[in-house]
């Protein structure tokens, strides 16, 4: 399916965005600026392209600021080399990577005295990356299960923890299916527990409110009164968590 691209000018800067259909009943236009500097605008099908562009223009300053932030992050962070000395995050803390080439040692990853140690048969970037990716995925399953159980204790509209799936994504931290199954980004395990809880709560609220209505944010506030401050932290994580 061909993407529908629209654009407008913010000063001398042309901002191109993808128009996407909004499934929820809310007539409001919503905007997402992703860490790869793509912009998506969600609007009901019956809203004209002209009105969608006008709605995006009104948020032009915010869109431009987010694009500037992400561009700066992308410029600052060079591609991963997966060599000793690099820093990697886990649960909001930064750990230095140490790579050990040992053909007799079982390929493994462990946290040890402030370092993230990888033992493998060779030090190739592909080998180290594959081991780290698997380690993060395993940790994500464990941590998300624990955090989900804790958050559910504070959400009266959820009687038991819903099923969830872990997947590496670049454009969202989580989502909730119409059947109530959660999808959580593996990268999220690199963030603090506070941020993880926020993302989980956000998706649990969608079990009741499928759009971002006043009731949705009221539910958020009932469980995490300071959710706005945490949301600001989560919004700033994308480049840092993925590239650092």
C-alpha cells in the first residue's frame, strides 16, 4: 500500500509527514515524531488533507523541535561497533562492555561489577550483537513480567496480568491489541523501572480507553500521579536507549 505523504513549511524548513487513518472515534488529529525523524499524522478518514495539513501546521513548532532533538541525537551517536569499551544500558544504568574471546568458554553474557561481559568464540560484531540481543530479549521477558504484575496490583480495571509479547521495535515502546494482548519493545528493558512501569500502565489504560481521551489520562493519574514528568523522560529515551 502506497504511503500518503503531505507537507507544510515551518519557516524555511519543509516538513513531510505520512497521513494515516485513525481508527478511534475521537475526531482529534494526533501526531507522532519518531527517532528516525519520520513524522506520522493520524486523522479520521472524513477529514480533508487540507485540514490535516492545517492541524499539523498548528503543531509545527513542536514537530520541528522534536525533529531537531532527534537529528542531534542521531548525529552524536555513531553506529555500534560492539567492542570493549562501549557503553550499554540496562534498567536505566550505563554499563561498559567487555568482550572476551574464549573458544573454551560457553557463549554467554553477564553483568559483573559494573560491566556487561560477553564471552564468545570470536569478537566479530555480528557475534557479539547476536549474543547481546538474545540477552536483552531474555531479560526483557523476565523484567516485564515482574513489572506487569506490580503495576496490575494498582489497576482496579485489570483483574490479572494480560499476555504480552516482546519484540525489538524502533518506532514505539508498546501497543495493545483489540484482544488485550500487550506488545512491548525489547529496548525498553534498557530504561529505568519507572519508565517501564509508565509504558505498561499506558497500554493497560488502553484496555479500557482505546483512545487518548480525558478518561484515559484520568486513569493514568490514578495510578501514577506524576505520569507527565515520567512521560517526558520516556519521550527522550528513543535515541539514547537505541544508540547508547
